[in-house]
């Protein structure tokens, strides 16, 4: 395939979220790398195409295209964007979320890291902005921030779609799509990047490619974070157990169980400190999810519920 060089498509999936306009308009003001052109592609995951008017009337310096990709399965929307970009023979696709605002030099930082590393995938950090109503313990722990664990070479151990550049010319990404079975539970991005890494692909980290996300009140809670971490753990447990025999699955589950117990003990020892206690419990929820995934339990559904006021998306 002859790819169109140095054109970056910024893909955004949306579901009943008014903030999509702010996201598009922030992207529309970014600084662009030299010799690079940009366009925006929005996939609406709502059955009623509720975002069409808002998307097509958002202000942007770059062309904006709307596609309807119903419904209530985030993998359908992600694949719709991925398929269109591939059909159009575009070289680069960047994913961000519909509740984020990019910083002015965000795309330049992603692009420079890609050119420097030569990797097929580059992720950047997502920093949470809290409302005044957020509890103090939550602010002090930055539990909504997204940063990958990185090795000594600046490569991440995991990938995610809330701030990522894909070089679609990279053979390790060829033919990969997002798993429809994970489109309502979440974890479809973890599975996608795990498959890429299994093929030998590496994930570079662009520390200056910053994206900001305002945390709504309904997500600034212990319950939301614990549920999210549990689901993330389930995905990880399923991925590390895939294709493993019973003995290996039990071994991995035992390790996760031990880590869950350690977190519970840590929470008891720090019970007088809400920040440290809750952080330990939320981490314990993740390991409990790993245990659940290793034992083959179905992932909980976190995507697709109605939330007309704030919008709903994968967590």
C-alpha cells in the first residue's frame, strides 16, 4: 500500500458527551510539526447520531469529519476510525478521548518522540484536573492521572488510547483491530496493544505530550476508582492467562491473591490516613480483578449505560 505521508488523523470516539466540542476546538488550535498536515475524525457511538450537529459545527483550523458508528460498544467506534484511516491510506492515527483538552505543543512532542524512537506506538501522559468538590485524599494521590510504567530506554510496558500515536506503516500493527467482546467491559485498548507487543512491537513514551482531563464529580469517588481498577485488573488477568494451562493460571491467581491480601493489610495499617488507606484499597481492587481474570470470570460492563448529563465512555 502507498501511504499518504506526513498526514496525521486525530481520532476521537464520542458518546453523548457535550465536551466533544471543547476537545475538537482545543485540537483545532494546536501547533503542528513542520511538513505535517492534520485532520480530525470523530466517531459517534450513539445510536441516534446525537453528536452530529455539534461535531460538524465545532470550530477548528483543521478539517473535521463525522462518522456514525453505533452503538454503545467502544470497539465499534475505534474500529470505524481505524478502518477509515486505513482505507484512506493515511500513515498516522492519533487517538484521544472526548473529555480531554490537549496542550499547544502536544502533537509536536508525540511526533518528535516517534521520529526519535522509530517505534510504531507512542503514548503521552494524561493529567487529571479536579473540580473544587473533589475530596482532598483524591487530589493528593493523583489517581486519575495516566502515565505508563517505563523502562530505562523510555519505552512503556503498556499502551492506552487516551493519548497515543500509531504509525500504521509499522508491520506490527498490520491488521490489528479492537476486540468487540471487550467493547462494553473496557480493556479493548489493553488487548490491542498487548497483541502489538506480542508481535515484537514497542511502545515509546513522550513525556511532554501532555493531555488534560477534567474529572467530573461522578468519577471523583472511591467507588468509581475501585471499580475501574478492578476492571483493569480483570483485563490484565485475562491477558496473562490466555493460552495458559490450569496450573499456570492457578499460580498467577495465587500471586494476585497474595498481592490483594498485602494491600488489605496496608490499608489496615494506614486506616487513620484516608489518602494512604484508599490508595491501598484501590490497588487491592486491581489485584482482585487480576485474580478474577485469571480464574476466567467475565469482565464487568462499564461502557454503554445512559448518562445524558455527563456522557458515558469506557473507563
